[in-house]
C-alpha cells in the first residue's frame, strides 16, 4: 500500500507539472522571495544598512514575509540612523500614511523627495509617484503617478508592475464613469409616431461572433503574455539582487575576518 501511495503521488505531481506550469512558476517565485528575505535578515542583523532597507521594504509590501507596519518602520529607522537618506524618506512616508500629512512637519521632507526625484533617484521617484497616487501632501494625479512609476520600471530599480496595473485599472474605471455620466445628461429628442409601413423583408444573415467575445479572447491571450513577461522580469531581478548580495556579503565577511578571524554569514548558508 505504501508503494502504491508513492506511485500515485508521483503521478499527480507529473500531471501537475504538465497541466499547471504557471502555478509551479508562481510557487518558485514565492520560494525565491522567501530565500531573499531570510538572507536579507542575516545581513541586516549584522549591520548591513542596505539589507536593513531591503528588509524594511519587504515588510512594507509583504514580499516573502507577512506585511508589518511596525517591523517595516523599525528597519527603515535603523537604516536611517546609519545615514541612509532614502530610508529616512521611507520611514516618514509610513508615518504620513498612518497619521496624515502635516504641512508644518512634513514640508521640508516633501521638498527633499521632490529634489531627489528631479535628480532621477529611483527611490524618490517611486515615493513621489505613490504620493501623487494617494494625494498625500500633493494633489492626487494618477497620470503623474503613472509617469513616475513607468520611469522607475524602465530603470529596473523596483518591482512596480502591480502598482502600474492598478493605476491603469483606476484610470479606466474613471473614464467609463465619465462616459456614463455624459450619456445620462444628453436629453432624448421627442419621438414622433412613425408612419405605418409594410413589414420589412427579413434576410437570412450568417451569424458572426460578437466583437466582445473576440476582444475578450484577445485580451486573455495578451494578459497571459504579460504575466509571463512579469514573471520573467521578477526572476531576472531576483538573480540580480542575489548577485549584489553576494558581493556585499563578501565585503562583510572580509571585514569581519580582519577583526575576528571568521565570517558571520555566508550567501551559501542553508536558509
């Protein structure tokens, strides 16, 4: 019975690999995010300021770990104490989201974010784009937000695909709402009684597939292609992040070895 169960499980796994490759890709991406989080945790605990910032951002959005406002704020503030300006910007942003924008308290912060965004610093461009989207400290402007996030996406410094897609959906919904409102304002002209006419001659016309059906199929194919592109881009960014982490870890190990004669963490450690 034991061997029959093992054979059955193997068969189910084989079928899943053939039928649900997209699902397996998603699981693989989740595992990768979890591994990145665990490694960043090691580096952050050892005082790596860039790992502290990355760890905070993962807690903020729930990437590889459950989202946590308190833990995100804690790690941003730790990185800020080490002099990382973008961490200071981000910790203030979390407080503004939580308590609201205070012009007296946050004007200098907002000016600093604008200045860094104008100098094409990706972290500041991302932050300003989020402020425009939410209307925090600035007038809400989805088009400006979308423009900034698209620039960040081109630079490849942050994963903003989901935010961009969400903004497009919000813009589309607003456009449809305006069209509906415009149509309801148009008054219908008075309709005079039509003169009786002979019934029209009906002709047999070959039915065609509704345009909506064709458009829906085309949209589905395009959506699948976009998801595959997004997954491939996330894998590329993951590999890039891990390569950067290895370089940082080698530097940390070298510095630690000079002091204690041994390294604290290794990129090849088991997670």
